């Protein structure tokens, strides 16, 4: 009877150790999931910022082309005016 009790106590202790290990694994998995979620959130913010930067760069490019065209037209008008005045 004493041997059965000892073995039962040993089995119970093993079950407790397994439960503790399982709990630790669960905590680690939850922490890893939280960390992964934080990384995904950060990457989404970076992606949004990159999209915003691309849109801003495109706006600057369009404005630059417009200014370039306006400068070309102004230069032509000034040259035309100067040619008329010189005559």
C-alpha cells in the first residue's frame, strides 16, 4: 500500500510539473503572439507612411513639371517681347 501511495504521489508530482510546463509554454506563446502583433502594427504604420511619402513625392513631381512648363512659357514670352522691343 505504501508503494502504491508513493507511486501515486510521484505521478501526481509529474502531472503538476507537466501542468506548470504547459502553463509556461502557453505564457510564452501568448507573449510571442503579442510581440508579433506589435511588429505587424509597426509594419502597417511604416507601410502607411511609405504610401503617404509616395503620394507626396508624386504631388511634388507634378508641381515641379507644372512650374517647369510655366517657366518655359514665360521665357518664350519674354524673348518674344524683347524681340519686339528691339525692332
